[in-house]
C-alpha cells in the first residue's frame, strides 16, 4: 500500500512540477528577449550567430548543384554495385553496368536553386498572362497611352509579371521604340513571347490593341484548360499502368497458359 501511495502522490505532484518548470522556461525566454532587445547579448549572441551562419553554410552546400550531382552519382553507383553484389559473378557485373548506364541516362538531372526559381517564375508568368492581357486591353481601350497603361498594369499585377511590365513602361516613357521594347521582353522571357508578338503587330499596323489582347487572353485560357486535361489523362494512364503490369502476368498464367497446355496435351494424345 505504501508503494501505491507513493505513486499516487508522485502523480498528483507531477502537474505542479511541470507547471513550475514551464514557468521557469517562459521567464528565462522572456529575459532573453528583453536582453536581446536592449543589446545585452553577451557572449551567447556570437555563438547563436555562428550557429546560424554554420547552418546557412550547410544549407547552401546541400542546395548547391555540385552537391546534387554528387548525390545523383552516389545513388546511381550504389544501385549498380548493389545489383552486382546481389546477382554475383559476371552476370551480376553486366547487370550492374547496364543498371548504372540506364539510371545515368534516364534519371533526372539535379537542378540548381537558380534553375528551379527560374522555372517557377516562368510557370507563374504563364498563369498571369491571360489576366495581364485583359488588363492591358482595358487600359488601352480607355485611350490611355501605352506607357501609362503598361505602368498601371505592372503596378496592379503581382510578381514576377509586375516588375517586368514596370521596367518596360519605364523604357516606353523614356522614348524607346515600342517594337524594340516588346521584342526584348519576349526574348528575355519566353512565356511572354505571345504578348510581345501581339503588341508588336498592333504597334506596327496601328490597329487597336484591345481586341487582339482579348483574343490572346481567351486563347491562353483555352490552352491552359487543354494542358490541364492532358495532365489529368496522363495521370490516369500512369495510375493504371502498374495495375495492368500486375494483372497481365496473372491473366497469362491463369487464363492463357492452362488453355495452351490443354490444347497441346490433346493434340499430343491425338497424334
């Protein structure tokens, strides 16, 4: 009974001890925040800064393209050596070499953070293009000058489209030829090439740009819908392919092979 009483007392005292310990940690964290705000970092601040710097250096090393290539090569060679060790003999060496060659050929290449950011920016530009074209059509249809219209749309559209339009509007306001500005915009940013071609045609022909820009927005939205349907169909095919690969051998072994064996046996008996 004494042991049970001790355990009951310990269980009753545990919440109080936890509350006291949590209060001590909160008071210590509060003192640290106050000291940091007043500049009383002492010797602990450089250590924390050094830790952050070391953590940032390790993150940069992990995100570098060289580290990505090293990890890819290690994975490919590890798979090849594993296959060779598992199979053994000359056949294992041949299978390991073929596996290394196949993985090196078909395994996706490690991309650097700059390449990933550029790809993400291009995808956002494609998504922002229909709305940008419609806003430009509305501004140009209200008898605004090209520089003012592009600047207004650039200020109202989020990045990465907005800063690019603001830069083009600054060039137009300084007196640069519109055809040159739009061609440069399409060359520097391939997702904006349809918009640049449309604006170049309207600048050269003198036709109103509102109708062409509205048609461009509708065409881009229709293209986005077709691309989404294609991705959905591809996802369905990729989802059913493993199921088909699992059921096809079972169908052959359970349905085709017994029929072939039975027919072969009958023909042998008849002969």
